[in-house]
């Protein structure tokens, strides 16, 4: 007789345990990497990041793939400075180091790296089952530098079928290691959430690939986005900010940074609205549950206090921490618009207690 009453468990227990141990959740809405100095990470679907990145390029009217690749290279090199050292072996050192990198990438959902060709002029590596091709190229270069303990210049091409080919040429220059990035805002560290078991539906699909409810996921460091920001802002010096933007950043006076945050928030808003996810808000406290579902489970932050400020859905939210203010504000704008059914605007500020975000109707509504 079939057991029709038992729930179907499509997770991979060993993978779930590894993910929960590596990236514990906090009460402030962060997911922290225990092998990278407890750095915050974003656990999002690969398709969501791709959509966000495409929307950002459209908002800024720039092609940003190369900047993303170089940010990924610097970020991955910086991350390996915190990670357990790669194997030091008399025999088969390269093979063992590649295996160590691939074991780490498998848990992070980044695919796998391998050597295609090696000659006197350089090496060619392949990132199989990659997420985003620019990220794969940059991280592949940084990982190979760690494996070989030497510097390379790199260029890449997308071979389709989830494969990125990276051509590496030895670089004799003495390039310093990347410096740590500062956030420029205050995050309040949260306590570990023992009752929240994130990643409980993770399922291993292939080597370096895992999904949640059918959506491929990947773990991306906040450091990657901070380095990407520093590489993009110089290219916005001659740009002008829109006169009809929907975001205000209190305390951010650097015009290129303001324009980039505008774009990041707008891309985040569009990406969320494109998912079709429902958001039901009947009273202020419902924002806590909504952000636990749509932000905290991905490590973007979580609302802990909510206060009504007008009769048209206006709300003031307190977030102790955020993966990145622009990405979090954009996601909150999308949530507000999904709940209220009309366009919104936001104001962000940072203080010693974290982040204070105000969401209101974008257009004035007559009483």
C-alpha cells in the first residue's frame, strides 16, 4: 500500500548540513561565512543575480562585465586569505589544490575548475557548471593564482552549456594583495538563529550545482559587491542623476556613488517584481515576516521594527543590518509596490542602530 501521507523530502541531507554549518543565520538577517572571517554573503538564485545585473547595466547604460570579473578576482583572492590554506604536498600538489578549490566551490554553488591546456605561453582553464560567466572568469583566475602561487593576466570567453574558458598569461609585475573594503555604513551584529534552519530544501544536482525548489543557487560575498562598486563609480563621473529617481541616500554625498546606488536599488526592485512573488501586508508588524521570507533567507537583512507614518501605506522600517543598502532598499521597494499596488519611493539613513528606511507612495495622494 503506498505511503501517500508522508511529505516528500527532495533535499540532500549532507549538503543541507554543510550549508547550515558554513553559513549560519543571524537575527539581523545576515548569513555569515565561517571560513571567511564571518563575512556576510548573499544566497540568491543564479537567475535572480543575472536579472539584477542585466537591469543594472540597463539603468546605468554601461557594459559592466569586465568590471565585475576584476572585482570577482580581487574578492576571491581576498577570501582565500581567510580560508584554510591549500594543501602543501611533495607530489601531486596541483591536483590536490584543484580538488580543495573545487570542494569549496561545490558548497558555494559556483561550479568546478579544471586545466584544459598548459604551454610555455600560459595556461587555459575551464570553469564548468558556472553561474555567471564574468564571475566565473574572475574567480577562476584568482583561484588559479592561488593554486600556482603566481600572477596572471586573464581573458575569457563563454563556451555555452554553462562553461567559461579562461586564458591565463603569466604576469611578471609585482601586484600587491587586495586591501580590505570598508562598507561606509553601520551594521549591528545579530545573535545566531538556532530556530531558523535555512537551506533545509537544498538539493545537490551536479558537481558544483545545487538548487532550492528547482532554482539554482550560489553564494556571493559582500566583498565582491563592494569591490565592484569601487570599480564602477569612476565611470559615472560624467553622468547625471535622474531628476525623477525614487531613492534618497541620507549621508551619501559622492555623486557617482549615489547614481550607482540608485541603479542598484532600481535593478533590485525590478528583479523582485519580475519574480511575481506575493507580499501581503495588513499591519506594520507584517513587514517583519515579509522581510524574513524575501530578504533574510537570502542574507539581505531583516526588519525588526515597523511604524506607520501616513494613511497611504507609508512605513518607517528599522533594519539592524543589510547585505548592501541599495540592494535591500530596492527589494523593500518591490515588496511595498507588490503589497500596495502602486509606485513607491524610499529614503535610507544609517545610524548606530543600523539602517532606517522610509517607504511611501512615489506620487502625492490627496487626502
